[in-house]
C-alpha cells in the first residue's frame, strides 16, 4: 500500500511531465501556437512550474488574468511573453511594460493609458480584446472603428505595438461560437482597413481549440487542457489524449472500529448500518475539498474505492471502509489520473455540482504542492 512521506498529512503532486506532454499533444492537434493560460496560480498547480513545463512542451506565450500574476511569473524567472487581460482602474501599466508584459486592452481609455506607459525607446505591446458575445470585457462592436483607428495611429508614432486581436467564446453551442467568430472576423477586416495588421489572432480556449477547428486561427489559449482535464461533459481526459497533472491525497490520520448505529461527523448525517471501520482523512473544505460533496465524493484507499461518509469538515472527513484493513498512514487518494485506478477531478466536480476547473483551482494554500515528473 502506498504511503505519503513521513510527517506529511496531505499533498498535491503536480506532474510537470504531464503538463509538457499535454502541450505537445495540443500543439500537434491544433497545429497552432499555444498561449499557456496559467492564471489563478496555474489553476492551483503552481503558476511558475506550470509555465516552465508548458514552455518546455512548446508553448510560446503565457496568459494570465492580471498584471500581479504576470509580475509573479517574472519574479519566478519566466521570460517568455506574458499577456494579462483584466485590469483594475489605475493599474500600473508602466510597471507592467517595464517587465515586458503585454496588455489586453478592452477600451479606448485603456488603450490611451497603455500608450502613456510607453517609454521613448520602447512601445507597449498590446492585444486588443474584442467583445463578440460573451458580455464580459472587450471593446464593444460600436467602438471597434474608433479604437482601431487610434491604435493604428499610436502604432505609427511608436507608442504601441499591436500584437493581436483576440476574443473569448461562450461555448454555449457550436452555432453560438461560430456566430462570435463571424463578429470577430468582421472586426479583423475593419482593423485591416484602418491599417492594423497584427501578427496574431486568438479566440479559442481549450474547448473550441479541440471541438471547433475553424476557431484555431493559428494561435490558441489553452488553460484546462494543460492540466490534463477535459472541458467537455461527455469526453474524458483519456478520450482527448490528455493526462491529468494533479493528484490530491492525504495520509489516513486515525482508524477506529465502531458498532452499528454510530453517528459520523457533524450532524450525524451518516450512521453506520453494521459494525465497521472508519478512516479519518485529513483534508477538508479549507483544503478545497467541497463540502457540497459530503456523502458523495469518491476516495481510493488501498486500491479500493469508497465514498465520503457524512459531512466534510474544515480539516477532515471520514470514510467507512467496512472490513477492509486500513492503517494510520495509508494513502487516501481523492483524485488524480483515472487511468491509474483513482477517481478523477471531474467525479469530485460532479459530486459537488461544479466543474473540474473549480476542483483543482480551489485546492487550498495549506496543501503543499510537490512537483514530480513521471
Ligand atoms: C481562463 C481563460 C482561458 C483558458 O480557458 P480554458 O477553458 O481553461 O482553456 C482562455 N482565455 C481567457 C480569456 C480566459 O479567461
């Protein structure tokens, strides 16, 4: 039976080899340049290690949500191009530009602020974000002309370099995504007529990059696929040729033999129906194990599959293992690569009524990440 290192209650291992392989696979599949999306601390996997592994696998650029995340990557020694696209009012574009961070621009005001952050000898690199249907940020279609014309002027006078036009899709349906792509294509035409010919265009995240080839445009922004998880309800990681990178596990912290009728955890939401063995797993909602999965989340101990018994608490939950021999220190795996016989993050998402993105991203700061390369 597998055991965690001595003294370790819980850990998430992150297989950087899987991340690199996933990028290689998606580059081949999409025949496109990959922008590896490592926002939110690399969806909980560690942003710097994910970025390094993705670059090793052939990604050429990185994407994050905000400038602070981009600066953290620079501090971590990452020197690839990084795009950040969600900015506070008054965000420090000059600091970002000084670190070579490319800015996603969603309005005329942001465009002017980016130009103002240019230094005499260096234009600021921007990607113009277009609203094409998602109703989040992005330049509104009514403003395309004005913003494109200003961007072209600022590029001519050396303040800006327009690297890309980009947008983001709803995945509501293939037809909705195609409609957004048509809006985007028209915008590209308008931009060209106004003198903008950026070298890149990107609109597809993992879902569209795999499912809708016409959205690839030679450059795709891959988030969830890097981590080896599927964005589809009806296709597993293995179906997509991806390998989940994160395994979350704990070391059984207590074992007790109890009679029938024993109440388990807060509220006694579970009662034993026979004499049985209870194993205590030291992971709780503080560690990102969703309380909504109480009584439902899957766990493998000693190669056998069990279900959380009763409520998930802040730091721990209980598993009824029946008459299976389990000892303190045994490994309890919540999720990992299901081809290795452990549950998937998607099963936890289903148990909690959410998506696998949230399961890995919310793994808490109390869980040490340990990098492995299988
Ligand atoms: C998060 C995000 C992505 C990555 O999406 P995945 O579905 O994880 O591939 C791409 N683009 C934008 C703008 C995002 O916010």
